[in-house]
């Protein structure tokens, strides 16, 4: 009798564990990032794409419809949101923040070398890194006005912030070789420690330097003139983090006032990466959801890292975290891909990345991009999120 009871108990425990695992894995909410160019993809074709993605478990789309500086963007956002709603998808108006062309010359960040991002020749890494100064009052008001306008569009469910940061003062290690000839910078010092790139260290404009001195008594330019390594100044680093946080929370307040929610695309961490790399101390942001870009290949990490970094992210905030996954389209040729920005998850790695994120507490995942998903990827993804066994 005792053996029978023990056997029954064992079956109950095994069944309970299986049910618990199914509860964790089945029905994972999935989102997708995509940039819509109406000149290349018609509204009907976009609707077909949305339907395809929905059939594979996607519940919401995060769509880049252009620049805040372009008035056509707002009409395009409305049209895109309408199409998403017709298919039954949640719509996040994904809009890049700091990268804005052709604004007032005084609006742009100035790097440690005294060079303004207003001049394309001075921009870090790539010409489109035209980064506005998040401390500038005119820039702040520009963002508040434009994002409020996005939030007023009826078809918008979420306003989604992207590039809400400074430039990468430290590049992810997987990109070092790609840009080594462009910037001629050694990423490690003699002791092997990762060091910042002065050409991407912002912002040293007169206003930022003055405000920092008034708050701390430290003249950061004077410190540089004395030969101090300002990259080691924790107060200066924190000042920039606080500048970004202040901007985000002001935009968030304006969007919430319009009755809409707001999400943000962020670097992983935040403490392990985002804070050090782009001054995103995003655990202090008042947004409604986070979409960290947990692109493991960019950090020379295996798929298992997605779960590890998601664990840090979930523990850092009480807001939903949707782990961003980077997909390798040409996956059968991955070992020959020179540019890491063409790499990403293989079909065989999808299950590990999704389960790792969800078991770490993620509210779901987001694909960058669904256009990179092959039939093999979708097959594995369907199983990973509980659509098929």
C-alpha cells in the first residue's frame, strides 16, 4: 500500500511539473519589429505580412514609419496602425528619437574631441548617427511636441521610443572588427579593460558642461586639460544617464496625458551593458514596457545568454520585459558572414532563446525581424511559443 501511494505521489509530482512547464512556455506573446516603406510595400502587401505573422503567434507589431522631422510620418503611422488593427494586432508606433537630420545646429551633441554631430564628417561610426542633445531644452520640447502628436493618432496603441540614448561610447564586442578601420580605436587598454571611444563620448557642449559644474562643482573640460581620464568620472557618467532618464520621463508624461501607453527599445542590462554603453539607466524610466535588444551574437554570446541577460532585466524593473531576438536569415551560410549585423539566431537556437527568456520572467519576445525568419525558423518558433508540438 505504501509503495502504491508513493507511486501515485510520484506521478502527481511529474504531472504537476509538466503542467507548470507548459504553463510557462505555452502561449508566449510575440511581437515583431519592421520598417515600412510604402514605396516598396503596398498597404495590401503589408496587411498580408501582418496576417502571416499573426498566424505564427505574433500579437503586436512595432513599426518604424520614418522620422519625427518628416510630416509625412504621422499620416503613415495612422495608415499602418489601421492595417494592424484590421488584422487584430496591437500597434506600437516605433519612432527613432535622437537621430534627426536637418535640425538647428545648436541641437546636436558634441563629443569629447569638441566635434559636433551636426557635421556628418564628425559622426560616430555611421553618417546617420546625427544625435540630438537630450539635455537641450529646445530638443526636449521638440520631442514632447512630436511624440504627443504621435500619441494623438487614434490607431496608435503604444508610442515606442528607439535610439533614446547617446551614441555607443562602447560598441558591443561583436562589432569591433567591423568598425576597426573606420574609427582606428583600441577597445581594450594595456590591462585588457574595455575603454570608451572619445569620438562617441557625448555631450561636451557648453550647456552640458556648465550644468554639470553647477551641480557638482566639477569642470569636466578643466579636468581633461589636466590630463584626467574623464571616462572614469562616475559623477559625469551618472549626469548623462540622468539626462536621458529626464527626457524619457518627460516624453512619457506627455504620452500618458494623451491616454496612450509607451514602450522603449533599450540595450541589454541595464547595469551590465546599457548604462556603460549608451547611458541608458532604463530601470528608472516610467515607460509601460521594455523591449531590450538581446542580440547575443553582437556580444559574442551563445543563445543561452538570452535567458541570462533577461534574468537581469526582469529583476531590474517591475514593468513587462519583451526580449528582443535577432534572427539570421542566411543561417545556412552563417559561418561565412563577415558582418555580424547579418548574423543572429539559427532555427536550432530559437527554442533555447525563447524558453530562456520566458523562464527568466520575460512577458514575451520580439523578433528582429520577421522578414529574416525562414520557414525553418517559423517551424521552430511555432513550437517554442506553444502553437505546435
